[in-house]
C-alpha cells in the first residue's frame, strides 16, 4: 500500500508522519494496516488535535445540514481543528 498525501511521495509522507508523531511511527505498519485500523488511528489523532487546540479561530454561524436540504440549526466551529464550539 502506498501512502500519498496530495501528491507527496510515499517516502516524504512517512517522514512527515514520523516528524509529527515520532513515538507512534514505529508501531504503524503501512503495508499491513487495514481500513478499520486506519480509521481508529485517524480518530485518535483528531481527538488529540481537538484536545490540544486553543480554538483561537472560530467561524461565524453556519447552517448545519445532516443531509443536503435538511437544516438542523446553526453551528460555530473551530477553523483549526473543526470542533463544534456552539450550536443553536
């Protein structure tokens, strides 16, 4: 399985991941990782990002739709980590 991040070569992508998460990098086997493992890893990374984010850049009120045309109110979210900050 090759790793591509918007046109970045596999080697550069692995180096970027290693420099951001050096302690976890050795545990990731890109050749044997299945989709469930990848989703779990990314979910953990997103949770870590949202926990460590200072939420300094917040969006204006945006319409929230659970499906196209199905409005469920308005939300503000962090522009850095995409965590929902307020709902109404």
